[in-house]
């Protein structure tokens, strides 16, 4: 596998930590020769649902009762991103005719569309997470940094 394919997979895995990929990626399957070959590999790495990921992050970040309002905005953004990805996957599957094989250009355009959705979702997530992070005491910020660094290092190794 070439390096060009590995890096996007690592990016998807890292974004999955924040719920940007969510269960939508797991729903893509491998029935077409369409962007999904990248996605199905990622889906195998990520078996938890968006709500499981939210619960895991909530626990790992040690969200306090005073932080729940800001956390809720983060969780809502993660869910919205997940729903948007699920819709894109469903729309993409619906557009494919049985036995249809897409062209290389179509694959690249689909890949671009999914990656743009990741970028757009990440922008929204950063906005809501910045508010939460800014309200955290320093020891909890250090914990959050550790949680995200640990996940990103593991995702990059898994994709290499």
C-alpha cells in the first residue's frame, strides 16, 4: 500500500476519536470500488458507536457537573457530525448502481467530498471543544492533552 493511502486513513482514524467518522463509516461496507476501501479498514479499527465514544471521552476527560453544559455542546456536535456522515454514506450508496464500478476521477471526487465533510465537522467541533477546554482547570487540560495525544499516536501507528 502506498504512503498516500496510509496518511488519509490515519487522518480518518484521528478524526474518529472526535466522532467525525462515527458509525457512518462502519456502515459503508465493501460492496463497491469507491472510497469505501479506505473506510472499511477504518471501520474495522473503530467498533464503538458515537454514543459509546462520547461516553468514553466523557469519562477519560473527567467531565465535572459544572462542565456538563459545555460538554453537551461537544457531544451534540459529535452526534451532528456523525449524522451528517451517515447521510453522506447512505446517499453515496444509493447513487451507486448494482455492478457499477466508478472511475478513478469519481473515486477522487468522492474522497474529496468525504474529506471536506471531515474538515467542516472538525471546524464545528473545535469551536465547541475550545469553549469546554478553556473552562477546564489546568490539571484537566493536561489530562485532555494526554487523552488526545495518546489516541492520535495510536491511530497513526495503526494506519502505518
